[in-house]
């Protein structure tokens, strides 16, 4: 478990640097407990879909985790009490997982032309980072690293959308 957390931390820092240099983030990983909790609910269903597609479309499966994070962040901002209990299937396209990215970009994010290119870049970087770990295909280690990478991409996607929506961390003086 320690190695998995170390991988998550390293991958998060790597992608945070890339996203900051490309202007998708402002140097911090924006988050919300509500959004993090949504990942816990959606992850088992997401993993079930993604693991079947990973060998053929590894970067796509990682990008979809980012799209899911972006969608959850957008809905969190829009009207979280209304959307918080949406089932995982709400995020799937007409062809299920195969067009999840298009559905989220067009129907939830509302014509975000930059989102696909942003997540393509980030998921490509994540996949190459994952491959540098040299996981042996089909092993428990490879599976755990893949799951960790999906979680990181979800959080990066959520942070990108929160940043786009204008959220930022500000220092607050609690004494006065």
C-alpha cells in the first residue's frame, strides 16, 4: 500500500506541474470533500468499465477518469444537492463507456472544446509515467497502479474544472 500511495503522490505532482505549465491549473490541486466522496462511489463501476478497455485504449481509459472528475466538479458547482446522487450511468454516453468522453464534454460540460485536448495531453503523460514503473502486465501490482492512476486522473480532472470555474485557494486570516 505504501508503494501505491507513493506512486499516487508522485504522479499527482508530475501532472500538477504539467497542468500548471499548460495553464490548466494554478499550481494547486483544487478539491472538495464532496467531489472526493463521489469518486469513492463511482470508482468501482468506473474500474469495471475501464479495466476491460485498458489494454486496447490505455490513454482513453485514463482520460475518461479525468472527464468524470470534470463532470462531477461541474455538477458540484452547478447544483450539488440535485446531482449528488446521480448514478454512474448518468455519465455514460449512448454507447456506454465508449463515448463517455463525448457525452461529458457535450452534455455536461456544454461544448468544452478545450477539455478533450487537455485531457488527451494529461492522460498521455499519466500513461507514460505509469509505464515507467514497468508493471508486469496482468499482475496485481499492474492493476493497483492502474487503479491509482485512474484516481489521480479523476482528481486532476476535477481540479482542472474547478480552476476553470474560478475556484482558488486563498489565505484566510482566522484571527481577526
